[in-house]
């Protein structure tokens, strides 16, 4: 499979702050890869280096096997959505997209098409400056799709969108991925969204890639031995389960707890969990083996890295 | 669909023109140029007719028409480069432009062609029209003198424009670049004025020669003897070839400053 992005040992500092430190990542054609990490992890800096907007202090980045710095050729193959999108604000949305069509040498009718794709057809004669934050984000996505790029790089693409618009956008990503074999690199810290569309992830923290690869492989590697217990009192049950000698880690959320156990301790937890639930008067709604969300996977990777 | 060669550049240029000269900016500056040019026309014609003839008259006439329009030209450049380009960098519009299939140098060229080139076209069309209307008898036979006067007078504003470009690229803030540009211009003008005065007062030929490298109009004016009757006198009269050398040197500096801007924008500017 062809690698569309290959970054090796990237490093970038802003003054004394090291934003990216020895980061390596590879993006294969035909994948939807999530670049996940907390705010300040180095996602935007990494994306800017990939797009040729920032020069790495160290390391190399190749996009379509070329250096992206000031490379006009690869821009015809890459669509970009920045975290904060800005356009010449006095243009009307359709007029500006028609201009972009002319820049990329595609028929101007594509402008109306992409506006429809992001559900902005009713705002076609509205000036860009009159768009709301959410509409501007949709417009940025339409703008990135004008030339039907082979690779879409998006930094916090769903920021400013309401839940319905987010859901529609994720559907659009899946459609473009399946129907047009478009490759995506999506950076976000909203993990449930990424888990819906990504088949690969690169988990970064403090400027380093902690883990990367296909999601099933990462689950096998990091989330084996995970048991999910759904309960109405996750905090109380979590405290009790955490005291069990064979339990390595417990994370709770509003709907239950995720438990990582030592090998061959599964039966013991199945016995102990109902007893402990009774003790704290919690109701167990279900126990599931080998199940972890992307969020849990992320916590396991980041937590494991910190312990290591 | 085949992509027309040069089309992306023209689209970015059209967009830059649209931003730089949106209504009523073009109309306002055209009016100011015309006002500045024609408001001085009668006075200059009178001066050139009464006190000089030939090349000197052509030089006097051209110089007297230049004063206010040159200042307006600088204001327009401050607005377009410092505020326009600076705001594009500050707000992130330039990142959007960098997603198009264009080299960075083409994007900067489009921006500068709009900011500087179009302003120069506007400036010259009004100036040349004024000269031709006011005194065709003086201008036409001495077209070379007129053009040389323009070349000598414009190099300093273009040098300032180049510095403003550098300041804008480094500061990346429209408002701050605008203020810094204005301060820089006035500081340079004051320093140049003081140095000229000191050079004339002390009859320092070297001082005048150094000033002429940045502002060859000093050498050209001296060549035409504009200070012969002044109280300070005229310690230095350069030859015509020497004047051409100063004009050439000043434009070499202008080109160098702009090349520095291009080099920074294309090779080093991180966004």
C-alpha cells in the first residue's frame, strides 16, 4: 500500500518549548487515520509540518513522496481544513468557491456541489463574513473538497459544529472514504467521533507518538485483558474493584467501569464483581470481555507510557 | 479538465486587487492623486516658465507635481502591504492561499503586484496625464529628463516599501506593522533631512554622495543646480553619468530589500 505521508523523527520547538520531539508517523493510502492527543500534544504543529507550513528543526516529512515545503504540485492532491479557517471575508460563499474551482482548474459547477455536500446550499449568496462559526467550518470543509483531493488533512475539523452537523460530517467522511477512496488524516481530541470513522490512529502526547497502527492491532496490544462492567454506581464499584489484587487498572465513566486484569484472572473478576456490587448497593447491567473504547485505549497507552 | 497555465496566479492577483482597492478605496485614492497633482499644477507651471528653461524646467515641473502624490502613494502602500498583507498573515488567510497549487513566490508576487504595481499605474497615469495637459511643450522634448526624475524620486519610497514588507513579514501583525511602517518612514525622512542639512552646511561631499545612494533625487537636483541660489550654496555638482550611477545603485538596494523579503517569505517563513 502506498504511503501518502511519511514523517520521520520530526522535531519542532517554539523558543524553549519543544512542541514535537522525535515524532514518526506513516499514513497509508485508503485509510482514515486519527491523530489523537490532548491539547498541546503537538497535533497542530505536526499537521503544519506535513502541510509545509512549518519547517521541522529536525527530521524529514514526505507527502506523496515529495517535500511538502512550498510544493505547489502536491497541493493539487491535498485538501486542508485548518482548526481556525480564514478566507477573504467579503466574498460570497459560492463566488469564492467558484474562484477556487478556477484556481484548481475544475468546473465551476463543482462549487455548488460541495456546498450541497456540507449542507450549505442555502448560504450560497451569503458573504463569508456573515457565516456563523459552525457554517464557516462547513465552508472550510467544502473549500477543501473542491478539487476532490486524494488526501484530506484536517485539524479539529468538527470544532464549532453542533452535534447534528458533526454526525453529518462523519457520515460524509465515511462516504468519501468508501466511495471515492479518499484518505484522511484527522486530528482531534474528541475521541468518540474519531472512533466512528478511523481505522488507524496515532496517539501522541508531549510531541511524541506513543502508539500507532490499525485499531484492532492496537486493541490487541494494549487493551487485551480489559473487562467492561456497566453499572449505575461506577465510582463506588471502581473503588472496590481497584482493591482486588489481580486488577492492574480501573477507569470509570458515567456508564460503568473498565478493568484491566492480570492474565487468567477473568473468572475471578466474574465472581468478585457481583459480590462487590452488592456491597456498595450497585446494580450490574452487564459484563463484557475484551472491550475498550478509543478513549480507554488512549488512556491505556498514555498511562502505560507514563508508568513506563 | 486541462488547467490553464497562469490561471491560479491571476485568480490570486484578482483577489488581491479586489481586497486592496475595494470601493471606495480606489476612487478615494484616485481622487487624492488627482487633487495632489493638479492642485500644484499652476504653481509649478508658473515656476518653470519664469525661472528655468529646457531640461531644468522639465525637472522642476515634474518634481513639483510629485510632492503630494508621492506621499499619497506611500499611504496606499502602507495600507496595502502593512495592513493588507500583515492582516492576511495575522488572521491566517495566507494559510488558505498556501493550500492552492501556487509557489509561495507567486503568492507574494500577486500580493505585491496589487499593492505596489497597481498603485504605481494609478500614480503614473494621473501624473503623465497632468504633465501632458499642463505643459506638453516642456514635457515632450525632454521626456528622458521627466522619466529620470520619476526614477530618481521613486526609489526612496520603493526602498521604504521594501522595508515595510520586511517589517510586515517579521512582525506578522497588520496593525503593528502599519504603525512601525509609519514610524520608520518618518524616522528615515527626518534623519535624511538632517543629514542633508548637515552635509550642505559643512559642505561634505561624501555625506551628499551617501544620501544620494538612497535618495538619488538629491544628486539629480544638485545636477540641475536647484540649490545654487540657496543660502547654503551648492558644494557639489555631480556629472550626469554619476547621477545615473546613483539612480542605479538606489534601485539595486531596492531590489535587494525586496529579494530579502522574497527569500524570507519563500524559505524561512513558518506559519
